[in-house]
C-alpha cells in the first residue's frame, strides 16, 4: 500500500465498539484548533454508492462486516491526502483524530510508518444494552443501513471483539487511556481532554 505524501501524521485514535461514541467525540475534538477529525465510516458514506468503492461499502457494511483492507486503506489514503493538499488538514501542526481506523491489526501494520500514534482512547461501555439502545435510536434518525436490524448490530459487535479489540494490544498499554463511554457525552469529552492535557501538548 503506498501513500503519495511522505509526511507522518501525529495521531490520536478513538477505539471502541459500534455505538461507543467515537464519532460523537471525534466531531467535537475536530472543532478544536489543532485537531483534525477523520472518521473512516464517514469517508465511506460520502462515496457515490454507484462507484466501485461505494458498492463495496454497501455490500460489506449492510452485513455488518469490515470492508477489505486494500479497499479501505486505498480510499482512506486518497481522502486524507486530499484534505492535506487542500490545506484542511495540516499535518505539521494538527493532530489527526482517527475514528474507525485502524480497524484490525493488519490495518495497524499497514499504517505503522504513516501514523505516529500519540494516544489511543479506548471508549468502553460495558453495558451492551445501552449501546444497542443508542444504535436503535440513531437508526430512526439517520439512514444507517448497518443499524437496521439486531442481527447486523450483533455481527458488528462480534467483529469488534474478534478483529478490532486486538488493535489495543498492538499499540500496548502505555499508549492507551481507558474511558467509560457509558457516561454522558460531556463527561466522556472531559475525560478525553483531561488525558490530553495530562500527557502535554506533544501528547508524549
Ligand atoms: P463506522 O461508521 O465506523 O461505524 P462503527 O464503528 O460501527 O461506529 P458507529 O458509527 O456505529 O458508532 P460510534 O462509536 O461512532 O458512535 P456514535 O458517536 O455515532 O463503520 C461503519 C461500517 O463501515 C463498518 O461496519 C464497516 O463495514 C465499514 N468500515 C468503516 N471503517 C472501516 C475500516 N477501517 N475497515 C473496514 N471497514 C470499515 O454514537 C452512536 C449513537 O449514540 C449516536 O446517536 C450518539 O448521539 C449516541 N451517543 C454517543 N455517545 C453517547 C453518550 N455518551 N451517551 C448517550 N448517547 C450517546
């Protein structure tokens, strides 16, 4: 997998099961100067559904499955490099706030030279019924094909446990901050910001 830009991205990862609140927190962080939010699911949802990328996304996400890694990284790289070229993301000054990527250990390995990961926030909501309620409520508000039925939601949770959770071990304990995402959104944000402050401007 190749990137056109050789710049390394200083990154903060939001990692958690579907419905844990990655997108909610990522969007807020992205409004703070010096932070640029990029959600992999949003990158897919913005693609023309008639294109090859769009068709692949619908095919896999409607079953609750991950899109193959080559498609995912290819599309993501094109998007982030376009944001870099147009000056919306400034890698020399911005922290890249990633949600939804890397989604498995293979993606983390592919991105190892591209991402300088400064902190991984594990948004954990042990009460699964809370997460299901959130996703069901969102399904009524937004046109999310992957929230449509219980079977797909359940499949996404299983894939998270099997494929995405091991990404935490890949980055290791020292980089991880555990956050209780069953709290109210402002409390989750407070915990994230407190950790960012604690780890300093450079998030060392
Ligand atoms: P993606 O869009 O990444 O979905 P997801 O990870 O399943 O995450 P969600 O968007 O469902 O949840 P979230 O954690 O962002 O929660 P949110 O903040 O929205 O991916 C969709 C699909 O794309 C995948 O299944 C896959 O097919 C494909 N894909 C994407 N990336 C990929 C990759 N790297 N590789 C391969 N395939 C990939 O919150 C959910 C709801 O809860 C909202 O309504 C919100 O308002 C509410 N809420 C949030 N926080 C709180 C809170 N603290 N209290 C109460 N309500 C809250």
